């Protein structure tokens, strides 16, 4: 199965992770394998890669099985937070790691597949699961929601205008089994920032996808476990695509870089907490104009990178 996924910020990821020959790398969101391929190439085609994805089809799409004969490449069908927790606890061999990449959100292959139900632009079954072998589709999940719970998801995970009224319309229209049926319940498109037409279904689909896949539940813990798995001088890079996940990543990295909990008026630190990381990127790295024009997904991408110190996590 060929991949049509164009990874974002690839040059920046390679530059900031800077893999050396023989490096041990972890790609927690393999997708089409573009980032992994670039990192292994930068490492001279040698080293070790733990490639993880909750979508079992990702491994075949990536073509990594035979692409780097001098490298040790292992695929895990798992959530990246589970794999990192297992690595940090010693339940999974592979640590310490020299570089970690988490490219959050679905891949273009998943978005463009009508059977996955992730895009409002194509009609298909209302599924939205990133792992089609686990959990339940959005169509079944909606049948279990009440007005308060659905309103909370639309408001918290999508910042959807008029969330309560839309929740009421969605619940009244159940059962909803196709993406087209859900889109029909959304208000019409409106002009967003910069004058671009913005379809409210974008936010609705984002909110439901986050909820059914529990995308934010363990993100902070995954970043912490990733830091635990790094060798001193190793780096973790995270690409976020919306403010909710980027905020979690930013706050977690800042907390690990500035762990002191002493009162601000204390003349010297007394808590003894030392930074587990230094922030390699002070601000989020974004795509340039050329990449944004060539790859629309890059417009919202935000890359943050941190480097492991010799200090343990507090």
C-alpha cells in the first residue's frame, strides 16, 4: 500500500534531532514513514529505530521494512504513550534513546481514506478511530452521549461556537452513521482569520476525533516518559497541530525545564529540584511560506524541541 502522506517540518526535525550514525531513535507516530526515513538517512542508514503507530496499516505504508538494510528497525502496533511508558519502566527493551519524535494527529493517508471517516470533505462511515481494531466508532460513541457531555466535548476539544445548540441537533438526529450526515448538521462556513473560509465542521470533527481516540488524556505523561528514556544530550521533538495539544506540550516541557517550586521571594533554591531538560527551541518552530504553499497541513504545525540533561526527573 503506497503512502500519499507528506510529512511536515521534516528539515527542521532532522536539524534539531541531528541523528548520528548508530543513533537509537523513536518515532511514536510513524504514519507514512517520511520522518523516520529522513532521520535514518541523516544517520547514514545505520542505527536503531523503534517505529510506533496505533494504525496497523502504517508499517506497510511506510516501506521501512527493507529500506535500510544496515539499520535495526522495529515496528510496534501501539499507542506512543504506552510504548514510552513501557520503555521508561523497563518493560520494553530499547532505551536509552538519542532522539524521539512525536508527530501528533492523523496522517494524510488516514484523512484521505473515506472509510476512516476522519474528513468532512469526503463521505464515508462515521468512524474516526485512528486504530480501526480498537475502541468504538464515533457513530456508536454518539449514541451514548447526553447533551451536557457532548457540549463539553465540542466546547473543550473543538472550541465550537454554539456548542450546546449543535449538540442538541446532533443528538436529535441520531443515529448518525455517515460523515455527510454529520456535516449537514453543522452551520455554514464563515470567514475566519485572514479572510479564509472556515468550515465549522473542521472544529466539530476535531473535537469528536480527539474524544473517541482519547488523544489528550496521556500526552503530558508521554512527554515525561519520553524524557526519562533519553540519554543525556538526547532530544525530544513534538509536532502539534492545534492549540490544545500544543499547550500541553509547551507547559510540560517548561515545567521539566523549570522545576523549582520555591517561593519567588526566596533568595536561593531550597527545594533541590534540577532541570531534567533544557529547551532547545524557545518558541515553536513553524513552516516557511514555501512549505505551507506545498503542504496545507504544515500551516498549523508547531514544533517544540527539548534536550535531556544529566539531572533525573523530580
